[in-house]
């Protein structure tokens, strides 16, 4: 073995530079929507839904429109939305739901987040 792996030859990189340019960690959930079923849930975090395999029908409670996503299509979903998913045809749709891992918040941050979720605005100083 007289050649080094290209992965080991990056002498200019430093841990600090890597951490500075690093994107926040992501959470990816993979699941299938089989023909003849309808899935529904409330979105817990802002996410991107991507479809593979078969065409997917998506409707959201906040929109009067239905969305038909072809394989390779994606749609942005927002925290708090309720969505329904189904397929048309005899093939399952493979779906990935990708969101950023939420940062840990202290007591006040959690309290303000809960107020926002309830639709209450945070108090403002006078």
C-alpha cells in the first residue's frame, strides 16, 4: 500500500473551521405509504417531505388545495400543520421527512415556544 487515501490528505483543515461551516444536525424519518391507506399526523418541526416510488397525494388542513407529488418531488411542511397522505395506484410511495434537529432551549425559551404554539404572543416591554 504505497498510496494514502484522499480522505487522510487534508492537511489544511482544522476542527474549528469544520465546526464553523457545519450545518445543524438533521433528523430523517423514512416510511412507506401503501396503496389503500391514508396516513395523518401533526408536523412536530419544520420539515421537507420527499417522495420516491409512486405518486403521492398530500393535503394539509391550512390549504384548500390538494398536492400531487410525483416521484422525486418535495414539499415544505411547517410545524403545527396537520397533513394527510395517500397514493393512487398499486405501488407504495417511499417518503422521507427531513428536519433540522432542534437546539436545546432553556426554561424561558421553552416557555416562549409553548406560548407561540398556543398562539399567544410574548409580552413586550412598555
